[in-house]
C-alpha cells in the first residue's frame, strides 16, 4: 500500500549510506577475496559488529557455494537472504492478552525516544480499540511528566502522574487505577537512565516487582526503547537492561535519520530480544512493525 511504501522510503533513506556502501561492494564483475573484504568493511561500518559480520560472511560464502553463484548481483541477493534469515527471529507482534489490564513497563536511556514511542504506541493501541492508561513514573523531572501528558492529550487517553515521591508507588497506583477503570492496557513510563547507574537500575527492578504486587503476572511486557543511531552502544544497552529486567521486546527508534541499521544484526546474533516496532520519524504515525525481509532490503540499498 501507499502508506507502507512511504515508511519503507523513510527507512531506506535513513539507511541510505549503509545501503549505498553495501551496494557498492557488488558493482564489480568478480566474486573474489576483495569482494568479501569490502563487504566485511561495509558491514562493520554499518554497526553490525564483529560477531554478526563474521557470521554473515561465513553464511554468505556457504550460500554462494551452494547456489554456484557467478555474478556479484547474485551474491547480493544471497546476502539479502542471509540478513533476512538472521533478523527473522526478531520479528514479533505485540499482542494484548486477556489480563485486564495488560501492563507494560517502558525503559531506556535519556533521549532514546522513549516518551515519543509511548505516544506512538498509545495511538496504535487506542486505534485498535484498547483503552489505555499512561503512568508517569518519572517523578523527578517535571518536563518528562509534561511531555507524557502532551502525548496523553494528543491520543486522548488518561494519565496518572505525580510530582516527587517514589516511582514504584506511582506505578502501583496507576495499575490499581487501571483495574478500577477497566483499562485494557497500562503503560508505565520510567525515568531515562544509563545501565551503568546501578542504583537507578535497582529502582527499575523495584518498579517491576511493585507492578507484580499490584497485579499477578504483571508486567506483561518490559520494553526497551533504543536509538538505532547509537551503533554498538545500542547492543550494550540491550544486554544490560535485559540482564537487569528480562526484556520482552524492543522499540528501535530513529531509523529514518542517519542510522546505519546493522546493529539489528548484532542484536539478532548476540541478544535476540524481539523488535516489536521501529521508529521512522517524530510523528505519532511514524511507528512500524518490524519486518526482517523489508529491513534487509532497505539495509542493502
Ligand atoms: P526520551 O528522552 O527517551 O523520552 O526521548 P524523547 O521521546 O523525548 O525523544 C528524543 C528526541 O528524539 C525527540 O526530539 C523526538 O522527536 C526524537 N525522536 C524520537 N523517536 C524518533 C524517530 O523514530 N525518528 C526521529 N527522527 N526522531 C525521533
């Protein structure tokens, strides 16, 4: 559809540099060591990291041999297959279960696009007919609460917010309010933090435990929002937040910008947390489900 192709264009434009430098590798006439060396450099430049790059090169050589490919163009097509297969396990639909409410906790470093992504996610869920309640668990920064309130206003959903005090307590109240108001989904925003800030990571664990006390089996989702432009840092964040909180999914943002995109290959290889959504812009509608084949095509230019 037109809508689908417009986000694909945004994604492809975002990955343009990566796409053209990978595509460049296949413009010659021969399949030789130089081609594989150039490809290795291009994948590393695209943030795929050493492990995923090595994996992809070996996988590609196997495919080339099997297919008895003789043209660089054919090798490129096989690379698209290899990347797709590597990224496939990251594909997952976010589903809202029977629990009422389904509770989602959203975490990430400052500036990753957490609040924006919550706004987009809220719109997505509200459009699907879910009654959403937002919980502003960043009790410390007024600006963060205000920004979340703006998104709540734009998407026409309720918000539980509190100045000061314990983020766990606010989240607890929000889950209880979500039950009382018969909401389908409660989304808890949390203050941005670095995984190296250990006391703040402990605070997240506490919020998670508290959500479980407010409702059995919750939180149902623990989502990390990562900036797709931060390269190998994004992988480091996925590992650290997953170690601390057992993530259920990722939102990878800013893939419309100057992202290199290869970091998804690194994530797939080293810490395959599902990618529920990718962010391809600053507007409410700029949220898309992750499709491995389309992403691979965009990545390869
Ligand atoms: P937070 O600190 O993690 O809550 O980050 P924000 O949600 O405030 O986002 C930080 C900046 O990134 C804002 O200027 C957003 O508009 C921008 N942003 C968020 N997601 C995307 C995206 O997918 N694409 C682009 N281009 N910008 C984004």
